[in-house]
């Protein structure tokens, strides 16, 4: 289980760095000095509004993933990480490595 705990921490660090990148991208899209004034007529690419919506969706997904990883880190601290929150059985180490924030064993997740 030690490897799984390390995976939680490294995934959390990676997710937080990704969140910072997305926040910077969103801020750049919201800055009127960085965007074209007439982006609606640019036939070569997507509009700024579309890009803002895309990045906003990615930000929301990233924040949810971080919350799940923080909950997993809390379970690590409590000693309950690696056990299914539904049935109480041990979650397989391969599943924990692939999905570090998972709370359910494969049987309960099915």
C-alpha cells in the first residue's frame, strides 16, 4: 500500500500544478489586452468565448479531482485509505495506482 500512498501525493502535486496552469490560461483569456477584438469573425479558429467555456469546464473538473485526491489523502492520514467505503474490503493495489482517489473496490464500483 505504500506505493499507492505515494501515488496519491504525486497525483495531488501534479493536479495542483495543472490547476495553476489552467487558472493562468483562463486569466489570459479574460484579459482584454490579450485577445483579439473581433474574434467572432476568425474563420481559422475557435472564438474566445468558446475557449473560455472550455477552460472553465477543465477548471471545474480539475477542482473536483483535487477535492477527491485531498479526500484520499485524508483517508491516508486516518488509516482507512485502500479500503472500500461501501463494503470495507481492501481495494486492489493496481486499482489504487490507476485511480488514486478511488473510494470503491472494483466490485462496488461495477
